[in-house]
C-alpha cells in the first residue's frame, strides 16, 4: 500500500504549492510583490470562500486588497504556485462584493482538486487566527507575525508565540467477515452512512483512540489495524488519520449515544442500497469515501465510484 499515493487522492491534500517562502508577508517584501503584480489574495469568511458561477476561485490583487477597508487583518502567506504568491485574507461578513461566498464543505467536491486544497489551507489558517486573537497564557491580544504563521502575545511580561493548531482525529473502516461497519449521526442527511471517526485524546496513540472510539460508539471490539492515509480537514482544523481495522466481535451496541445507528454492510447490500436509493455515501471529498472505495473495489466487478455516481438517493 503506497500511503503517499493514497493521501494524494484525498481532497484538501493534493496541492503542490511551495510553502517555503514564509518571509514573503513582511511589509517590504509585500511592497515588492505589489510592484511585480504577482500577489493574489483569497478572501475567506468563516468556512466560506469566493468562487465564480463556473466554480473558479476568485482572487483579488494587491491594489484592491489595499483599497478596501474590509480587509482589515494582515494577510496570511500560503505559498507560491505557477509564479503567483497566494495569501489568505479574512473578510468581515457584510461587505459589498458581488461574488457570493459559498460554504467550502459542500463546495469542495465540485471544485478543481488543487483549488479545493488551496482554499482548505486558507480556511484553516484564517480560522486558527480568528480563534486565537488573545493569548491563552496571559489574555493579552496576539499579533500576527511571520507572514501570519505565528501569533505572538503582545503582553509585556509574556510574549509567547502561538503556532497553528491541528487536532488529530482517526477515521476507520472496520471489517468483519466480508462486511464493513458504518454509522450515521442523527443530524446527517437522511440515509447517509460513514466510517467510524473520533478525536484522539491527550495521552493516547492514534491506534488506541481508534479502538476506544469504535468500542464507545458501536460496542465492536477491534483486533487489528492498518494505516491507509491522512487528510487535512479544515472544519475546523483537523488531520484525519485513515485506517482499516478487523473486528473480533460483531455485536453492535451504541454505548455513548454519538451515533443514531450503526450496522454491518456486505458489498451486495451496499450495491443494492445504492441502486435502490436507500444509501447515501459520504461525500467523495472525504477519506471515509476513499476507505470504502478501496475496500469495496477489492472484490467487485463494478467500481464503487460508478455505483455512487449513479446513486439516486435524494440529497
Ligand atoms: Zn501572553
């Protein structure tokens, strides 16, 4: 299993942007960039991004960035691609632009993969900045430095530097006797099922977290795990670690109430339910989909993706 290739298939993780130029956000360098016309700014508000009707990413140039009052915060440098330097910039809701902001989570599967990854990265940085406006140690306001990749405390006796935060989580497709374990939450779209997932707790390995989450949510005991790939997940700032697992038990018991339902599916059941519209797969952008696809295609004449594309389940 080539984890590198698998991770590149996951949306939000495919971008080949060069992140090495972190001093580019310095005012002097930014001035030079504005002269050259090679800087592009991505307006972000919450999890929302700007795209055209044709789903092309909307960027603004330095002149517009400087001229508009609603771009109040210092930009965050993301990296360079094809000779252009990309920045994320936080926009207050209520500004007067004509292009509409749209939610990246629902938009991502429709976007060009590299665009989705760039916007995901931008959303993660802006979200982190928004949630760390004050120092967690002394409560003084933080100041964006190092092109937005460090938030430094402004307190006289503190001055601690805060770095972008990522919360690791596990997502696992559990198998037992040619069946996989899928669950659904009550607030998901109707008929949607997904692999079991949860955050890693302090003092836990990823594998321990996986065994605990599956037991808590479904009552199933995991005996064996193997790593598949990872995926950044910008809502709000997770790194999903994808695994396959083999279960030693198959009795389902919803112990912690997090899931509304959990059940085992054979490949035949998945095919049938996709065909008759009683099963909605996870979004094709997710690692959950990728795990299901890999497992399903190990023993099927029809690719999982093709079945999903023909899926008539009401969304
Ligand atoms: Zn402080």
